[in-house]
C-alpha cells in the first residue's frame, strides 16, 4: 500500500482496542486504529496539536468529547507533510497526497539513476 490511513482515538476511557478496530472497519479495511493510556493520548494530541475536551457528563460513560477535526499527511519517515481540515473532501485530500507521492517516486528514481551513473564512473577510474 502506498498510504496507510491511521485513526487515533482521543477517548481512552471508552475506546478499547476492539471498539476502535470495529469503528475503523466501518470506514475502510486498511484504516489502522490506535488508542492508548490517557497519558499516551495526551502526548500524541499535543504532538499533533489536536484539541480535545470532555464535555458535560451525565454519567461516567455518557458524555461527548469536543475535539478538532484534522487529517494529517505524514511521510514514511514520520515527518509532517500537510494537513487537511474538515471542509476538504476526500477527493481533494487524495489529489494533494497523490502529487506528493508521485514527486517522491520521481525523486527516488532520480537518486537511483544518479547512483548507477556514479558507480559506473567509479569503475572507470
């Protein structure tokens, strides 16, 4: 796969691994669903600057969480490439990602070609 979509829960109190897995399957079979301890969720939300806050509780398991809605495009190396807000369509996101992926493929091809030329030059010396 060229890209792996990842969903990270911001509600570790209710979202078990099984629930996150089932939730993700409703959208696409390749979405990787992640959850963790409250401390892990807080750490990742800060790293990606995601806002979340528990709203009014009627009981321990009946509450809503207010949160930012952002899709991040991250490279294979884990570095941030771009983000997409809630108003961007899936098609628009895919088009923007496609441009970057094709550029990366072209750069990789050029690096391989240069290495081939460089190693041929070294053999002539």
